[in-house]
């Protein structure tokens, strides 16, 4: 987390003009507020995404929910409580089969979008920022931000290294197969009244298992409780964890070798610079094949690997998926105080049939659970935006349990309670308490901090210097969108 001497510096752009929507293809139906972040602290970005903001590189935007054609609701998954569904298990098994046998699934992918922020869905970044030198501006009490990362040495290790060390042998019920032959019932005229009443098979298995344990104890003279190889009776009924399924996709002997490496997004990091060219080429191939971009739109500077990501405290990272010595997919993530936020995924088109969007999300959930062991507050996985009006984007709601952010009170509401409202209307207030409001509602715009002529000051002081500033409406709008707390921490640049 950034120290008290570090600031976030932004330029606000408003949101009056509509632009093309990447979901419903409406040419002028997508509306959002936007700002350019010259620097960004970890806590400020955490607070912003908890108010419905989202970043694309250094451009941070917030959809105008009541106006935009396809409302985008921030969604988060409770990583610690997550259990893979049948479809998730199917994807993991598909990957396991490919790794072990070396054959790609036939046909194309499952149609699921592979990115958390649609390329055409978000606003276009400004063509030119007015003051690019702000990143190194020298002002009182503002220093270059020092990025901190969770105090975990394993944070950069492969996610697979964090899987439990318990046995990988299939879990079977030791009493499910009785010794001896199973006799088929003889045909008859009905239930024999002289025979005892029928009992449940589960009860009979427990009784037989108990009898075997008693016989073993009597024969050996040693209690089975102290036998190291005897698991607790309840262990056999416990479902496999996500980590169990992921570990099964990475067998020791296989046709392919899959490795996931976590690399900080920084040109001062050798692991990043040594793989940057390969990652940028993969990004260009993905954009042209999947999204139909022209080659000149896929320059290296547009890849998320360029140093245009905000310098957040915990930082921006690449999860590189290495297959047999080459990068086949890159997941861009932000590690924040309470969450791992998924930003984007790009991959080699030849591997589209492996459902890499879902597979990478499962790996990122497992990674979140790994980080939580060292940072207890970091327990959520943010999937970006949930767009109910776009059927292809509803897949994000399958990662349960999950919450949607109420666009009016900024309270988290279980998705099960939100879906009925979204079936009736594209835009909905999820918090049904009529008295509930925004806990960080703007109360005093005069306390909002601005950066004017390399000096930090409250907006009230800035207004007096400018003798009745004419930008009060714009500053009022900006401060209301970021909330009182952020307005008093973030520096709003004033020319």
C-alpha cells in the first residue's frame, strides 16, 4: 500500500458524448465518465472499483448506468467459498486431457468472451493527454509512488505450487464395495414378511465398515485410529476443492508441459523485459484473429504489457501461460488490498477450443485463495463487469457465490437477489432499502484536492485564487463520482 506521501493524480474528462458499444453494436449508445490516471495508489484504485470504476491501461472509466445502452455492473466472487460447477469441472478435465494426451478438442471454443474488459465495450482512450509530464512532476508532499506487494515470497510462484499437499489418489468409500459376492435377488411374489425390514445401503455400509474395524483391532491388538494411512471417516464425503481439480490437470508424466508464471508489469523487471516481445506478438495475433483489428492497431504500446498501467501499490501483473516453452496466453491482473482484479486475457487463437477464458479465471481464483493465506483481507476475485443485457457476458455470474454492486448505494448484493430485477429492467437498484444511500456521498466539494501549478490545495482555496472558478460544475461532478473520501485524497489536475 502506498505511503501517505504518495498521491493519485488524474485528469477528468466528463462523459457527455456517446460512443460505440462493443456488446449491442450501438454506434452512439455507450456512455461513461472517464479520467486519465498519471499515477494511482493501491487504495485509491480499490476504492474506485468499489464505486463502479474500471481501468483500461491508464484510462479509468465509470459507465453512466441509467443512460448507457448496456449497463455494466461490477461483479466479485467470494474466492474462499467458491466451488467449481459441472461446466467448470468439464473445462478443467478438457485441459487435463490435452496436457496428458496431447490432443486439442475438436471444434471451436464455447463462445465465451475471453476478456474481462471488452475491447470495443469500453471508452476509447484520449488520443493525446494534455500533460504527460505530470508523472514526474515535482510538488510539495508528492513523491514517486513506491509499489508494495503482499509480504509473500510465494506470490510470484506458479499457482500450482500452492495446491494442497494432500494425497491425489481418488477418494473412494472404503465400505462401498463389500467383500464377497453380491447375490441377485430371487424372483418371488413380493416382500417376505419373515425377513427383517429393508435398510438404507449407506447404513449397511457403515455397519460393515465398523465390524471390519472391530475385527482388525481384535486381530492386531492396535486401534485403527492411530493408523497413519486411515483418513478421518468424514474425509471421504468431502468434495474436491478447486486446487484438487487444477492439480489433476497437471500430471507428472504427460505429452505437454503447462506452467503459469507471475511477472510484475515493469520494465525494471528482467523477467518482464525478456518476455515482452513474445507477449506483444501474442497480443497482436489475438486482437487480429479474435477481434478483427488491423495490424496497425496492435502495436506493442497498446498491449497491456507497456508501462501505461497505473503504478498501484500491490501492482499490475501478467500471469503467463507457458506451454512447452512458449507463451500461449497472458492474463493481466491487479493485486489490490482486498482482491485480485482480472483486467484482460489474450491468447494464441490455435488454442481457443481449450476455453482459456474460463480456465484462466479458475486459475486466478485459486491464486486469490493462495494470496489470502498471507493477506487475510484479500479474499475476493473481481471479474470486471457483469452485463445481463448481453447473453454472452452472463457467464461471469456462474462463478458463485458472487455479488453485484448496487449502482446507487454502492453496496454489494448477492447476485441471486439481483437477477430478478435485471430480468425486468436493464438498469436496476439492487439495494431494496429505500432509506439506504451512498455512505461516501460528496458532502463538501471545497475539501476536494486539486493540483494547480505544482501545488496541492483544497478546491476552496483554488477557487479563491482563480477568483470564482468557472469549473465548479465539472469538479462537483467528478467529486461526486469518486466519493468524498477519494476526492480528499486524489489530486485533480487543474491547468
